[in-house]
């Protein structure tokens, strides 16, 4: 685990929240979102090795995974103009903006074989926290809102997101393709993260 008091405090408190709230996703998103907002209010805790961008691909660095895989914490590092495909998560997620900005476009499935529904766009600025979940809307596309600089966000997922089978979507047809994202850093699964 990252040896920074702010991050260690966050992991400890989030673990207690998961113990207490169990399967109360709404409470996890509410209280967990407040915890994430406190963590990202300062940017002096994330080691440089988890802030490195790649010229072609956004980076997804695992920072911590709960030993029971009940949640994971990831830094997303977006190079200028980089974006994801339209995808889902199959678990709840909290997204906190640390540096720069993200543009999130939300989608819903249409009738079988028809195009997806575009539900709108949000810009996440530093200090802001958003959430997604199958219960409130889980399909989106995320991009660095800047074409000239790196953006970094911290994500918390309701599972070990790098090992969860998810889907990417074709906007025109709604057709899906399975994928497992993995991580940009070397991770020994399934042990807890200590990177």
C-alpha cells in the first residue's frame, strides 16, 4: 500500500465503511464519496510512479485492493485527448478528480439492434466526485477534457476492477464485447495490493 498518511487513513476508513454498510450501496456511495472528496482535496500523497502518462493509452494503476476484493482504488492517468470506449463496470464506482478534468458521457441501451441513447455529458473538475453503478446508470465513456495536458483521477470500485469481466458497447447497435481491463502496473493477483 502507498505509504502516505492521507491514503492509509482513507483505506482504513473505507474498509470500516464496507464492514459496516455491507451491501448498502447507497450508503457506500454517499459516505465513500465524502471520504474520496477529502482524499483528493490535497494532491501531495500520490507517488510519482502512479502519475505517469503513456503517449497512446490512458493508464490504470492499482493503488490498493481489499484482501477480500470488496473494493479497489485506482489512479487513472489520462494523456492529452485520451478516452475510453463506451463501457460499463457491473459494480458501483466513485470517481474523484485530482488534476485536470474529465469529460464523462452517459449512455443507455436502446432496443435490441438499435443505437444507444445518449444521456448527456458532465465535466469533472478537481475536487469533484461522481459515481456510477448498475443501479443508477453504469454505461459511460470518459475522456481527458484537455488536449494539452495530463489529467489524473482516483477511482474506487466495488470489487477488484482489473479482474472483473465487463463490456464495451458499439453505439450504433448496442452490441457488446467482453473485456477485462487489468492494470498498467504489475500486480500479483489475488493478494492485496502493496505497491
